C-alpha cells in the first residue's frame, strides 16, 4: 500500500498564445486584444520539469491561465510526492518509528509498484513536477517536500513540518495505491479529528474537507477516473486519523490515491505520460478552486 507505513477522455490541456488585433488608423475607437487557445500534445512518458522561463510553457506543452486570469500570487502550495525511489535501499532508516501524535508509525515505506515494476515513487514525483508547473503558471509559490534529491525519505513527520513551516495555503500528498486486481478508481484521504501529543487537526479538518472535495471533483472531471470501488463507499472520500502526514499538519492538507497500480486498467493509465498530465491538471484545478474560495 502507499500509505505511511502502512501510512503511507477529457481533451488534452490547452496552451495559450497571445493574439493582437491591430486597428485601422481612421477608426476612432480603442480595440481590446484577446487570447486564443491552440492545442499541443503531451509526449508519452516524458517527465515534467519545473515551469519554464516562458509564461506559457509547461510539461507536455500545456499551459495554465496567465496570472491575470485569477492569479494565485501570494498563495503557497506544498506538494508531497509520496515515498522515494531510494527507500528500498534504506529499509533500516525508513523503519525507524516516528511520533504521529496519537501513536508511532514507520518513518516511511517503499511504496508500491505496478506488476511491470513502475514504482509509485516515480509516478508521484513525475506528477508533482507537472502539478508544480501548472500552479506556478497561475502565480502560486510551490514547494516540494523532496525532489528526487534525497537518498531516502523524508519521514512522514518531516513532510508535515515542511508544509507547516511554509505556512502553506494548501498541501497535498500524491500517492497511488497497491490494492488487489479488480480494485480500481481513485480516492482522496482527509484528516479526521486528532488531538493528542503533537497532533491537533481540529483547526484543519473543515478546510481540508473542502480542499479534498475540490480536488476530487477536478480530478474526476479531467481524468475520467471513477471513484474507488473498494474504499469510500462510492464517494471517493476517506477520512483517516492514523497518517502522520495529516495528523501533524497545521495547514489544510489531503492525500490523493490516484489509482491502483496493481489493477491492470488503472496501471495502464498511471504509466501513461499524457494521462499523468491530465492527472496533474485535474489536481491543479481542484487546488485552484479551493484557493480562490478560501
């Protein structure tokens, strides 16, 4: 499973290019410019990168609206790519117990993988890069809990602290599940009320639920992925009180399990570069909606 120890076809997004309408010298009115859209395809399997210097470029040739179209300037989003591709080489370190407020949990886990060996940690980092680029184009400040620059970890408590220290307006942890074949679909995990030890989620339960609902709606609409058929009673929404990444958060935060890597149909999507771009777009739309309404 992708939880922390054990916690662990919409059209392609469109890019924009500016078009300018010139006016005849004898017409005594001022005419407005406008923006047009043109579709650019994604390259299958191409990992996304941080937002490019261009105001319109993004991974896979996609683009989000310019800052003038609903700017997120001043907003901070923390993205937590679940697990780390190096965790399996550091089993002793990630097995260390950390305090999650209402108990002890493993520092981290290795995460899951498809039957063909595509790791959850590879998936989450790729989607994190794509998501970061989309949100930065909207003007948000985006921080990752790690960027493939660590040999293992960070531990779940540190992942929470990174969001807290950044005073994030929203934080999201990206995952993919490792359930049985035939279990498919996605679900969003929200924090339940925990008030124990270093954990006090009571102030963030309501805003996190709102964030989760927005992310679920955006993700489902953009990817076409159904709600989980094995968790959440068909709603796609799950509440948990045993995840250190949520328990120790002081900012609105949710997890998203983007699909089941052990299910053949879901695995075909999760391993597709163009589909991962859709996933990032859907998550981005949910976060943007939440931030605009907060």
